[in-house]
C-alpha cells in the first residue's frame, strides 16, 4: 500500500483544494496562532506556512479543521460512514512493521553541542505563554515493568536547546514515569512531530493497556513503519518529520507554563523535565501546529472518543443510537441519544458514563427523535422533558481535569447528568408536532431544485 505519512496527506489535500499556502514570512511567535484562530471555521482550508521566520522548514496547521478533511485522512470512498469505518478498522488488529532505514533519520544530531530545540520553529500560541510549546508531538515510551509501548499527546514546553517541560497527568505514560521514578531511573521517551493525522488520533484514544501503534496501523488499514531511535530503546514512526529523543529525569519537577489550554484559560504547574539526547529529522522538516482552542482539537479527538464511548455503553447493554461530544465545551460535554427499554435506563447510563469517562463533566440523555448534533434541538428537549427534582443526576467528589480552573482543592469536581427523555408511559403526550415525513422529504427535494 502507498506510504501514509504527513506529506502524502498534504498531497491529498492539495488535490482536493483543501490546502492554502501562505507565502508571506510568518513569525512562529503569535502569528501562526493568530492565523489558525482566524481560520477556525468549518469552511476554512488547512494552512501551510511556506516561509517561517528563523526556521528553514515549513509549518502546517488546521489539518483536521473540517469533517471533510477527517474523511480524507481515513481515505473514505463514496458513501462510507466514518463511524462504521472506525469501528470496523478498530477490530482488525494490524501490527506495526519494523524497518532499519527511515526518512525521519535522514539527519541525525547526537552531539550535545549541536542539539537545538529552539531552531525547530515551534510556535508560541498566546501572549502570556511561558514560551514555545509543542502541542501535537506524540510522546512514546515503554512501561518499565511490562515493556508495553504506549503513546499520548502531552503538552511540551520548550525551555532551552536540550530541555523540555512535560505535563504528565494522563495514563499510561504518567504511570510509566512514576514506576521508573520509584526505581530511581529515568524514563526513555521519544516525541514524534509531523505524522499522518490518523496516528495522532490513535495516540489519544483512551486505551492504556493497548499498543497504540498497533491501533494506528489498524485505523490506517496498513502497518505503520517503525524504526529504532538512535540513543534510546524506543521505536518511532519511520515516516515522521522530526523525532526528539530524550529521558524524563527522576525526582525533578520544575515550573512549567503558563500555557493557554483547551479550557480557554492559562495553566501552570510543577512538571517533569525531559533531557534531550538526540534530534533526528527529514530534510526540510515540516512542523505541525495545533491551536489548543481550535475545532481541530474536537475533530482530532471527537470521532474516536465518540466511537469508543458508544462501544463501551453498548457493551453494557444500553441501546445507544448516537452520541456527540460538543465543540464549545472543549470535549467535556456529551449528548447521548438512547432508545430506552425502561425508565431507569437513562439514570443508569449517566452514572456509568460520568464515572467511567474521566474527561466528561456534564452529560445529557435524549430520546432518539432528538438530533444530538443540533444544539437547538437538544436545548428544546431539556426545556420540555427535564425536571430537576426528578431527572438531575449529581455525582460529587469526582477527579477533575488538571486544567479545569473551577476544580476544587485537591483536584475534585462535581459531575452532572440530565435525563431529558420522555417517560415511556407518556409518549403520546409528548408527540412532536410536524408534517408527515414523506411530505417533509418531498418539499426538501423541491427546495434543492429551486
């Protein structure tokens, strides 16, 4: 099969007129961020900054800023459905393929005096940020106890030529680092920049006991080529643009941030430190930028997260018809369409969902006649089918996301669930007004012909 890397994806976007080249010189400090923010629209194209101040390569962004480009990334044909394709590939169990030579190792820098993270054109996103941040670099490591490989997206603060701060709060790499630290050992890690978007998607699927490179291979419908790093015992995507090799140092924490997070607020912490041991890259490497507040974050995490939640709930016996994570909430609110068999089903689903998915803060369950992708329809259902004394689920003392500024001391939050479904015995009283479906479809066709 053809190579599936960032460059092949960019060629696909070019062919479909989904990529806009910016010819003017752009400063990675704030200007890249401002461009991405102002192009944060469903109809806006992906961006390639051809001339970057202080950097010999290029920067790309807004790559998954629309559902169309997400479908291009999955190479969907004709009328293939994204959800069904994801679910089918998810179960295919394709393993990555080891290789001995790799485009990402065309240039190898191991000399400590020549390693220079600050020369990579990493953007600074917000005016109060503590410096440049890598926002879509895949952090890869192995469990010191079991050898299991995993990866995830963790924000990386470029603090010098050979030093990064890394905010570790999510499993499994946070657990890997804790296990290594117990032994007084450093954790070897690699950061992959500039990969095919589906590999990025695989990296943030919540599956801590799974080799996510195998998951990425399955979602790409073909094995990801993996190459051994030069200075550490970690394998990385051979077709990436840049690899930063290094070690998370034990028993060291340093101030990291501030950084403008997906919550819309600045966040700082005392975080782990990565000491860089090597940088390898392609010739003229391309850096990918991901704006923390862009709709691209939802397209990157949303479909996979939605599919995983649907699978989890159906496995528990709930007849879930559709589920959507909302963009404006930065992936903390979810709406579920349920065909219920008992009036207790929505409450049970809400307890299971809110307790089982750490990043979901508020959830709404609606009947299958409500369009979960239409915020107005969902609000109408809550307004007309919900009574707080009967239908509100409150779950206190749940662990909060570290970046939630409203969390209480000790990093706790309260989760809410809304049962906006109709009682089974009262369906006739809640019959929606409207014309027959056949008439509605006929008129819609007539309107399209006007």
